[in-house]
């Protein structure tokens, strides 16, 4: 299966238009996409806080680009739902909430576990080799060294995509990449929880071994448990009062409602 790189719809339009020879706008479009990638990474890594205002006048200096380039890049972020447009008032980083986490977790479980079972059933030697290679690569990054989390995230994405590559569904991968970007925001936050203990490598190993053995049902259950661990950790930490979500509404009643909803969705598959 040929690996395809996902881009937001607006980026795909830009790339398609820029394929003509001698297009004078190519350099501008490339700068927009580079700025978009920098902003996206800063949002995912938490350097741009959830709910914070994205002020053009400040970002121009920070990213060393013009106001027009920034507005185009921010528009791409809006298409990825990582930022929101506020009419004539500019842009703001999308908040992170338990409701949002529960929703994207549930959707990812539904899509990814079904794709994994299909991939295991249909995958041949190429799929096995790709999955083995991706597993070996991420295993070499365990435990995650300080300053290597971004590299680990890229290998994590590669591992999950390799598991699903036997299904040969480009649209499945596109959707899951978008969900993964949003999930990475929460995963980055969960990794910093005080006293959090999680053996991600053991989780990956369990999924990998079941997949290689052709046990699609067991692999699917292991994958679901793996996906749901991040929301479980965050819910427990919030319930214990150890953390608060940055940019979240301060009202305690709203937080408790979010916890109940997230807990209900997280446990729905086991009932």
C-alpha cells in the first residue's frame, strides 16, 4: 500500500493549484503551510494554550511572517478544528474539554478497531513487514527520553497506521490522522500528570502480538483499551482534584457534568 500524506482540505486545494510550472504563488503557499505546521505543533504541544487568543500582531513577530500569511495559516487550523474564528474578532486556540475528549475517543474506537480487524484479515506479507518495522522502531524509543516525545509521537502514528494498512482505506487513515492530532493534545497533557504510571510499550506489544497471530478480536479489544487509557487517566485525575484542564470553564458543576458524560462513554463498550 502506498503511504499517503494527509493534509487539510484547504491545503490540498493549495497544493493542487501550485503544481503548474512557474506558478508565482508557490513560495507564498509553501510559507503558509510551514507557518500552519509550526502553529499546529505549538497548539498540540501546549505552547499555545487552549482557549488563548491568537493575536495577529503578536504572532507576526513570533513566527516572522506577514499578517496575510498568518491569517491563511490560521484558516487552515480552523479547518482542522484546532482553532476557531470569532467573526471580526480574530482567532482563538480550540479549548480542550472532557466532552470533546470523550467524543473523539468514542469515534476513534469505532473506526480504528473495525479497521484493525479488517486489516488483520486482509493483510499479507507486506502488511506484516510494515507492522513489524513500525513496532521495532517505536520499541527502540522506549522508554521515552526527555526531549524525544515529538519523535515518539511520529513513530506512534506510524505504528498505528501500519496496523491498519492491510485494510487499504486511505479515507480511514485521513480521518484517524485528524482525530490523532486532537488526541495528541490530551495525551501530551496526560503524560505530565503527577504520579501517572502507564506502560505504553506493553500496550503496543499486546496489540502487535495479537495482530501478528491473526487474533483480530483480541487485538481489537487490546487496541480499544489502549485508546481509552488517556481519558481514563484524565478523568481520575480530575475526580481526585489533582489537575484542571487548561482553558476549561472554572465552574465546578460544568466539570462534574463533563466527568459524568466522559465516564459514561468510556465505559459504554463494556456494558
